[in-house]
C-alpha cells in the first residue's frame, strides 16, 4: 500500500508501507521489467546526499524496496565526496541545497572528476533549475533534475531514465 507523506511542507513522497514481495509488480527490478515496461534496470549501488534525515530514510527505503543497494546516506557535500571515493557508487541521488560548504552539484562534479567517469546523477530540489548555473559543468546526458515535491513513481522513473541513458 502506498501512502503520501509530506515532510516540513517541502518534500512529498509516496512511501511503500506494506508490499507483497511475492508480487513482482511491486518490485520492478526483480520482475524483469522496469516501470515503463522496458528491459529490467540492473540494481545499482547508490550514494544518497540528503540532509533531512526523514527524507533520506524515505529515499533509502524506496530504493531498497525496488532492488537497489544504498551504500551510504550522507548529509553534507564533503561527506559525499569522501564516501564516493571509498565506495565507488554506480548512481548518485543528491539534494542540491545541503549542509556544508559544497552543494550537491559541486559534490557531483568533484566525485565525477575524482572517479574519472560520468556517474549518473539524480538531483532533488525544491528550487528551480535556473538558480543553479553551475549545473552546466555536468554533461546533461548524465543527470536528471527532479523538483520537489515528487512522487515515488517520479523518482523511480527518473532513475530508470538516467540509467537507460547510461547504457
């Protein structure tokens, strides 16, 4: 069963409260199909950068329920860079406005440069894209920009889309 959850009036998520793990339609990565009916998206090792603890836990649960492995949840850009160097993630899920001196975009740029590869990134924010001109430092084929509030389906579709671009 899905329920809508709004946190601090900013982020809205649908959270899977009870799922039937025997029903492959509840878990598209395990069913051989993604939500759009395409070939299955391979489970990814995901690094989440989110400084709102409840939002971060919701994101983690959604991703894990859909077959991804969340390798770390961090609250600052500096932690994201350090953790990415140690864990080598396949996908970055990053809030843009976070604690610390580095925002999510700056962190993604540094991570991509240090790993010498263009990791796919899903940026999550309540702010409009034009407020972040430094997004131009990233290859547009390697990121998706998702505005808050968004649904679980929007999040999963954004992940599936960026991973299809990566193939």
